[in-house]
C-alpha cells in the first residue's frame, strides 16, 4: 500500500517479518550507525528501578547494557570493512581526487555526526561512574525491597536463575562488568580502529598523489618529444 504521508510504497509485515527484515535494511544503509543512547538508557532504567522498584526497568537495563558491547563491535567491524573498501576502490580506480573526496565525505558527513558522540559527550566514560553509583544505591536498599525484587525477578525471568545465587545480584554484577569492559576494552579498541582507518586512508591518498604527480610530470615530456625532429 502507499503511505499517505510520504507517498511511498509500504509493506505491512508481521512482527516476525519485521525482526527478519531489520538486519537486512540496516546492512544496506551507507553510513556508520551507532546507538549511543544505550549507555544513557542503561542509566535511566537503573535509576527508574532504584526509584520505583519495578523489575521491568532492571531487565531493560540489563538488555541495554548488552547492546552497548554489541554496538562497539558493530562500529569496529564497520570501520574495518570501510578500510578494506577504500583500498579496493583506489587500487581499481587510481583516481586521486575521487578517492580523496570519498574519504573526506565519509569522515565529515558520516563519521563526525555519529562516532564523535560516542567518543565525547555521550560516551561510556561519562556515565560509567553514575551507573556504578546507582548500582551501589540499589545494593544498599532495605531488605524488603531486595527480597521483593528477587522474588519478582525469579517469577519473570526464570532463565536467569542459577543455583544458590541471587538473580538480582547477578544482574547488577553483569551490568557493572559490561560497563567496565565497554570503557576499558571496547572504547580503546574503537579508538585504535579509527586510528588505523585514518592512517591507512592517509597513506593511500599520499601514494596516489605521488603517482599522479609523477604521471603529470612525465606527460609534457612525452608531448615535447613528439615535436622533436627525427
């Protein structure tokens, strides 16, 4: 059917169909995507649980914290893929200006609006301490709060039950571990991948510029030689 707002053809899908189609649609997008709100959402959900005691909020925080790690992995893989694509493009085309334009278009129009957010204002470094503080606040709640939360979690998420272990404590420990891994491991890995990408692009563009300059210098000599008397 046609969407009356956009006048574009739309295809109504079931929930299962949407879940199946979403990864395919995301793969086709020609831009680096980040979901940098997941760190903030983890914090917001933890604060909501600490305030209201609703275990749905805690389970949401657990899910958001898992996505933080997945987001880093996706972005690093995307940078590595684009580095390989850049090498292939310039090796096949040997067009300095086009290669240079493509690189700076990616950096200015796609990289800066997305990855710069993760590396600055909304990074895991910004929210890690606050998340840790809220977790400690939850751990210090009164016994009734902790007991009721544990009981609800065992009813709502039986797959998280481990013998002789607290579901609540395991969730809080897991979120803390993921935040630590995101800050201490994944964020440096992202910075290294970005540095490798920009370094490779700089080397390639310099090499192509040198080759192009060599061809330009040689061309007039060839034309001058054609005019010399035999």
